[in-house]
C-alpha cells in the first residue's frame, strides 16, 4: 500500500540551492555565500540567508548540520576558535561585520548571544546585568545603572521574582531564572539583534514556556535568531523557519508554510520524523 | 507521498491502522450504497430493510476513526504531510458517514416502493444515475487508497455528468407526476431517492477534494475546476 | 535471575576490598599524623626551655669611684665608664670568700658578658642611680642557665662536668638566697645572633626572613601570574616558541635549589654588584625558584575556569583582556593563591641557595632595609645547630618552632584569602 505517488525532489543528500524565501525586504542581517570550515573539515556550504528585522527566525536541522556554527558567525564568536575559517558576506544594516575596520567588541554589543547552558557570572544578580552596561559606559552614574538593571530584569520577566534582593549571587537561581538572567544581561546593553543557541534545551517545560513567551515579547523590539532542536518550539515562536541539512541551507519559508506544506522533501522528512 | 517510514514504528503502525480503518469504512459504505440501489431497482424489500438497519455500523466507525485522529494529533503533534493526512481523514469520514445516511434513506424509501411499480418506469434512468454515483464513490475511495491527486482531479471534473443525469431524471419524474396524480406520492419518493444519490455524488467529490489537499497541500474546496487546474496542475505539468 | 546471583557472589569480595582500602587510607593518615606528632612533640620538648632564661640578682653599689667617673652628668663619660669592673666588684662583694685567679674568673662568669652593658644602659638612662645601692637582675651565663634547666648532672664526677663544685656551691647559695629566677626569655625575640648563647635571639633572622619573603612575594607573584595569564590566554597556540618556553618552565621546577644559589652568586652579586647576603639578592634568588611553581599552579587554575564564562563575557562585548581580568583571573584566584603559598612556603624553608649567596655569615645586627646584610631563619637554625655550646641546642629547636609557626600563619592567611575569593559557579 505504500506506493510513493508524489516525489517532489529526489530523496538524496544533494541539495541544489535553497528553496523558499531565504531573502527578505529590509533585512536586519544579510548573509551571502557563507562558507565555514574547521581546519580541513567544511561545516557550512554556500549559505545565503537574511535575518528579518524585528522578527524571529528559527534554524532547525539534525545535529551537526551547521546551524550553531552559522549562528556564531553572526557575532563573530567563531573568531575565538583558531582553526575556524569563515568566508562570505555578512552585512548588519548594510555594513560588513568582518571588515578589518570593524571591531568585534562593538559588534557584540549590537548583536547579543544567549547560550544553551545558562552561564551567569559568579557575581550578584545586579552586577550580572550591570556588567555589560558598565563595561560600555552606558550609564553615567549609579542610579542610571540601577535603572538599566531594573528595566532589563523587568523586560526579561525576572524582576518581580528577584527584586527583594538583587545582591544575591546569580548562580543561586534556578535554571530557568538563570537563563532569564542571561537574557536580561544581554538586553541590558541594548543590542539590535539577539542570537539564541538552543536557549531552552536545558530547562523544564514551564521555564521553557516562560522563555518562549519572553521571546515573542522581545521580538517587538529586537531581531531574534534562534537555533533549536525542538521543532515544536520553532513552530511555536518563530515567524520564519530555516532548515539546515549537513551544512547546506535546504529551505527557508514562513513558519506556517514549513509546518503545513514544506516545499522540499528533506524538510518534510525531517519535520515528520522520517529521518534525522 | 508515503505514510510509513517514520523513525517511530508505533507511529507508522498507527497511521497504517487508521488508513485501513478508513478503507474498511469506505468499503462498508460502498456496500450500503450499492445494496440500497439494488434494493430500490429490484424492489427487494428484505435487502432494503437490511440497508435501513445497518447504518449504525457506519456511524460507529466514524466515531472510532475520529477518536483515533484526535489521539494521534495529541500524541504526535504531526506536521506537514502527516498533519494534512489526519485533517483530511477526519473530514473524509464525515462525508462517508453522510453517504451512509443517504443510503439508509434510500433503503427506507425502497421498502415502501418495493410494493409498487413506480420504479419500473424509470428503471433505466435510475440505474444509470446510480451507476455513475457508485463509480464516483468507488473512484474517490480508490484515489484515497492510492493517494492519487491526478485521478481525484479527473473525478472532480465529472460532477456535471451526475447533474445532467439528475436533471433528466427529474424531468421524467415530473412528467410522471403530471400524468397521474395518484403517482405523486411514490414519484416523490423516487425523487428523494434520486436526490439522495445526487448527494452521494457530492460527498464523493468532497472526498476527492480532500485527497487533492492531502497530496498537494492545497485546499481546493470552493474553487472552480478551471482555476484549480490552472493553478496547481498546469504548474506541475510545466515543471515535470 | 542469573545476573543477580553472580553479582551477589561478587559483592562479598568487593565489600571486603573496600573495607581493606578504607583501612589502608585510615592507617596512612594515622601513620602520617603519628610522624607529625612525634616531630612536633620532640622539637617542642627540646625547644621550650629556650623560652625561659635564668636571671641572677646582684646587689650593686653604683660607686662612681669604681666606675672611674667624676662628673655624673656627662653622658659620654657615663657611657664609657668601667661597668665591667663594677660588676666584678659587686659579685666579689657577694662572695667574699672567693680567692684564686681561676675562681675569680669563674665568679665573673656567673653572669653573662653582656650584663655589664645591661648595667651601663640602666645607669645611663637613670644617672640618679649613681651612689645608690641597688639590686638588679642580670642574665645568667649560659652554663648556669643550662644547669638550672637540668642540662648538667651534678652527680657526675667533677672532671666530667662543665660546672665545677665550687660553682655548684655558689649556685646553691644564690638559690637559697632567692637570687636565682627563671623568667620569660625576651632576649630570644628582641636580639640578633650572638656568640653568647644567652644573648642570642632570632629577631635578626626573623626580620631577614620577612624581608626576603617580601621581596620574593613582590617579585614572583606579579611576574608568575602575568606569565601564566599570557601563556594560557594570549599566547598563540601550537607555536613552537611558546612550546619551548612551556617546557623550560616545567623543567625549571625540577632544578636543584643550590643551582639557583650559584646563579645568584654569579649574576646578581658578581655581575650586577648587589650587596652580598642581603634580603634583596636572597629574594631575587628565591623568586627564580618560586616562579615555576607559581606559573604552573596558576596555569592550572586558569585552565580550570569553564569556557562558558569566557564566552558569556565575550558575548556581552568584553574584549579579551577585559574577559581575562574581570572574570577569568578572579575565578582562578583560589588556585593561584594556593600555588603562591606553596611556593612561598617552599621558599621560606630554603637554605642551600641562600648559603651560596652569603647568608651563612655571622650577622649580629638586625637588618633594617633590604640591602643590609642579614640571615634567614633556616640558615640561622643551621648555624646554631653547628655551634658547640649546649645552650644553642635548645635555641635551635626553639627557632625551628618559630619557623614552623611562621609557616602555619602563612598557610592560615592563604586559607583565609582563598575563602574570601572562592566562588561557586
């Protein structure tokens, strides 16, 4: 009975070009012809993708498909890995971020990152959030700094829970609270783009739901790119979804399309759990 | 598109079971429909009685299949093709159940008409309409079984045939009613049977539309045939 | 359930093994503690008498004639008067029956040679004493002191003893007169080294050690930590030169300490002309010795800081230097401090290299700056242990006790500092 009547594309690893809409009008971040390799091993093959302004784009795909590597290119975190070689065009608001004249420190103040395992500094909650702001001189006196801390914690949905003692160590919070603290720390420097690398994979369902809700709120002000292993998470929070497969970008479409009627067979297979 | 080959064996089995249940229901409904027609045409009141009292089985199947769909959706969060399969199945069984209801109606009228001659005078036309409808029903279920959107499209295009037959039959029946007022009651019964048959045809077409949605991912309900062909099938032809 | 049976059979043996292992561990601890106790107890027993000093009360008529001065208010004259003679005559006054050259000399040696200077200081401070009759307590000679502490057995035949019978009589007489007393030995802590055991103290060596440690700490800590930070965070990885440097640093830790002494002698003293036997050159030599320890420990501490902290700091927009100094180094501090204290403790106890640079000399003065000649505690211990006088034996042990106390305090400070810096992540 299992007669395959429709085959849109060969069920093969050969991916010729990206289907869907990888590029958008007025993107926040434009990337073209991105190739990344670790020493001899190439991890990303000729990827072209736009990050939309004040939108959430989710990057999904099986393990080792290059989505985290791609994400880390966007704030030049791959610079810290000596054997990693990045080539291609990366334009944030039209400016090449890999140009010699560009300072990665400044870039990272505009493009923040939240990691998979919550990593608050071993300082107090207040100092955690204030660190970035203090570093970049965003507050001219103590009360302004406190203001920034309070606003960031509120926006991260954490203020109510910690406001009675902001000088507790950040590491004493629960996992979900710690991750929200890291998010507060990131938004305290008022970035334009927030990158999230599997932000809830280490958290329980309720903490996950809180953070997803937070993401939706944050997307009104920031452009967000998230890498996730959970397709349901991508389906819940993102506006656009990009599917990576073995270092190539297979399909990019708005999330509704990807999850009801994806264009590429590989995408369909991954989403329905047929492989990967 | 293939149902099977998920990584989860249980998921595969669940979908297989579901499909088999639908086909089984389809078979039962086909049987009801053909029996109803036979009972009407051959004035077999025992068969008619059987048809009229067997509808509960089909209703039961509808409930079971809907329940299955709900469970699979809850447990598997299906997406893309799997999601469309489940949505289409849920709608499909509704239409099948309605076909069963129409067959039951025909059965009940057939019981009454079995003792009269009325049917003999329009036997050929009724038979013709009935055949068309049964073919369409069979064809639509076949499309579902084979996930054949092209064939489904073809079937959908043939709905005017049924309309034409029904119109012809209606004219004939009106003539009969005008000829002899004593016929009116029974002729009305026949008209209602014909109507039931025409409705079965509509439902069979719905089933074909669901198959197109399932396979192509496009909802073609309430769209004219020309537009559907133009938009979705012509493009396929071009790209092949 | 075959597996369960197999496992159950093996359990008995496994538990027995565990019990044995725990016993060995416990036994090891007991043995170590025992050794430690034996060491501490034996040293304490030998050393504690040194904290007491025998004093003799002598009646002195401060007679200006004996002193040989006329003007009792001339400071200079007072200072240079003949106090030795005054002391002698006072003692003779106490024991009038003493005759004969030998006995008279022995009488003079009841009190320490420095007692005369002690007397001088009192008179100079208070000239009104002149013409009065006073009783002063003076430090007894080391033989008397040793005898009073039971170091000389009076039952031995006279030829086998240092204290002769006539001296015994004097001692008994003094005791009967309540003129012999044991007091806390402040001299031990207030004076420098001396040929006379009763006047010898560790203040010079202590201060020398402190100054040397200070120089070592101030030089080795910044250099060592900075080197470790550079090698771990900033040096290019897989670079041949960096690897060579690393290998050399690791090897330096194994070089015998006396080699550093030779180096110090040849380079610092001969070539650069740094004053010999000064805490400065001692500190320089010990710095060279301690650097590898500090570098290795600091590198390990820095390496153990989880990369997630670095990533978090970078992601917020900190530069590499800011990440290192705001986050990595504070987190690595406990390990760095531990390494430093270990290095310092080793350096504190080092004798061989310091001997090479001249600290073996007899230095009686207490060093004031890091360029004054000085000695350090371990060297002082070595020197005293070499001396023949009986009284130095107990002082050696007492000095060892002081050295150990010094080490304990240093470790204690280290533990406090560690606790202060310790964070949980």
